[in-house]
């Protein structure tokens, strides 16, 4: 598949997500998606054979998202566990997945069994990834945690909560401000009082 075809498929998926959110999966036809993109239904079928295939591609984006966070972490280099955790929390919350997350929470039953299983596996991988970061901080003496899985779960949920309920804070916080403050809030709960948080080092 050429790069142009990949980009076109991505555009179709992004447009389809917005239509699915506004009209529902059942209320959205392939012709609706084609019209929103400004192409013909026949041309749309060149990229996707059915609406179900588009939905599966939406789920595939979710499966890839954990790898994006892992790659981001690997690119941070030799920094402290506290700084690495903070940066990864912010990166995850600010990832451009909010509409996709909202779609999954509304239309999870529309996924094929295989895609649903992959999506659940991705959630477990995200939690496992943050458990690893927390364990690194414990070994370095930077974190004090009784239940790393629970903390890792709460970190993952912070992204979900922003995606699903950001309208509650949109008038008072930007996504960047929420991500930074959420990272500070999590770190304050697990760092000993004498440990200086990265986000507060200049205060």
C-alpha cells in the first residue's frame, strides 16, 4: 500500500469517527462517509469494503497507541523515573485519540470479537507499561507505592476521563494544563515529601 493510500485511509477513518459520534454507527452509511469526504461511494469502497472494516481500522489505531507511548519513553534517554513518568503521563493524555476513545466507550459492541479482544489487550499493555515505570521509581527510591497496578490503572484512566468528560473542564483548563496538573497530582501521591517534583522544581 502506498503512502498516499495510507493517508487516504487515515482521513476516511477520522471522518468516519466524527460521523459515528454525531449520528451513531447504525445511522451512518458508507454514502454519508463518502459525502463528508467529498468523494464517491465507489471510490470509498476502493479503500474499505464495508463500514465494519472502517470500525475495525478505528480499533487498530487504539492497538497502535500503546506502542507510540513506548517509543516516546525509549526516546527520553537517561532521565530519572520521576521525570520519565511525568512526561509519559502528559504524552498519553495529550495524544490525539480523544474522539477514538469516546467512540470506543459508546460503540464497543460494534467491534468484531477479535478487535474487541485486541483493544482489551491494549488496555492491559498500557497498565503494564506504567507499572514498569512505577517499579523503576520504587527501585530508585523515588516512589512509595503499596499497589502499583492500582496506581498504573489510575494513570491510564486519567486519559480516558479527559477524553470522555473534558467538556466539564474545557472552560477552565486546556488539555495541556490538565495533563500537567494531573501528572503533578499523581506524582504527589507517590513521591516521598522530600522528593522534589520535576514540575515544581522552579517554584
